[in-house]
C-alpha cells in the first residue's frame, strides 16, 4: 500500500463522524457506502479508459475463487473452455476449471532454458469454445506475456492479479479481466472483476447468487455483504493513482525499477542469473537465482538485516523473487541493488 494511502486512511476511515459511526461501521446497504462503491467504479473507469459496455464488480475473496467462478458464469451452453498454460497459476486455474468444463490447453510456456510465455501464434480453439483464459503475468516464474493472443470471436479472459494497474491494458480486447487486491489495489479479501455486458447473460440459474456476475452487476456488487474495508481502501488507491499520473506514470516507474534490478542481475558476471528470456521477463515479479545456490539462505537472511524482506522465491522453485508493485518506491530497488553488489563482492 502506498504510504500516502495509509495516511489518508488513518484520517478518514477510522474516525467517527457526527453520527457517531466510522466509515467502516456504515451498513453496506446504506447510501454512504453505495457512494463509495460508485466513486471507486468511476475512478477505475477513468484509470482504464473503460468502454461503456463493461461492468465493474467488487467481489469478496481472492483470484482462486475466480478459477471456479469464471467457468460457472461463462460456459453458458458450452462444455468446452480453452486455457493457456503459462506457469504455476495458469495450471492452478486449469485444474479448477476441469471440475466444470472440458479444458483444451491451446498453448504452453517454453521449457526450462530459458523460460518464456506461450508462443502467441497459431492458437487453435476447439469448436464451441466458450472462452480462452490466460495469465499474463506469472508471479512464481517471473514470466510475462510480451503481447496478447488473437482469439478471434472467442472471448479472452485474463487473471491479471499481479499486473493490474501496473501498465496500460486495452480492456476492449478482453471479455473479462479479474484481479485480486493484495498487489496494486488494496488489502486481501477483494477481487475486482471487469466483464463485458453481453457475457453476463451466460450466468447459469444454478450459480449461487453471491457468485453470479449477472446478479452482482444488477445489484452493484452488493448481493451479499461485500468486503467494505477493502473497497474503501481500493477507492483511496484509485484516487492516489489518478493524482500520481495514472497507469501510464506507473508503467514508466515500474519499467525503470525493473530495469535497475535486471541490469544488476545481468551485470553481476554470473553471480546472479535470471532464468526467463529477456523479452518475457516480468517487470512486476523479478525472479533470479544465485549461481551458488548454497548462498541463497545467507542472502535472504542478510537482506532482512538490511530491511529488505519478502525476497524468498516461491517454495516450488526457490531462488529469489523481488516484487515491484506500484507502491514500491525506486529507493527500495536501489537499496536492493546496492545490497546485491555488496553481497556478491563479499562472497565470490
């Protein structure tokens, strides 16, 4: 979370007003909270330059909920859904979708040396495919799509959890985009879903009401009690983004931060190495390893002593992962780069 947002939250969310209630104690059915939802939606529309035929939903839970909710809502009369396997989280999405649909894996990421996103050419969709699901940024492997596939008439669906609001996104190329909040939106417990209106009609009658995109769109994300604190904070984050120059400004800053870190990795003489092909490297989640893997634990523990935390790579692949979300200042990356240079000098 940006420092400015936390400061603003302490001023506005936790103090009681003339009625004796704080913002967090207002009922979600009341006008005051509905105004917050409307404001958050308006800000997000402006940030994304969202076309009029898309609806914004603020739903409880994380992206993994959407792994099931997407097929429940979008299969319609079809039983077939296309998925691209780009890494760990794409595989998790595929596994959940297989509970409800016949999943056709239409593309896979490249092998281990070097890693790369799926080839974007020649995707072949089974007849009657309800949609095609991709994961544009894989947080575990540090892989990012260099562009988007051309899916023709098949709606493109994306789990943008880790890259949402970090760089411009042409929403008009998608049928639906979803992103859980604990990256660039706000605290955990909230997922933003942006869905094209025509797809709302696919929601089956048997879909539980809180999970129905159609019903949530009709009732402004208030079919059930929404995550009110997370929505309040998301609205403050959207305000901060607009005041900071919008997504274009975030993209410039994020590319600069990633460039500093990858330059340090590539310029280390092999002490550090990034396993992802250069054009497929994530600017959000930079993954790298030490040539001497035995030094990894020492690197993590010494980094923590320098105030550099949460650098341990995912448990399935190890190594180091530095996440450069919007709220991470460039000074934080410079501190990491300086530590990396010092560590390499001491342990070559």
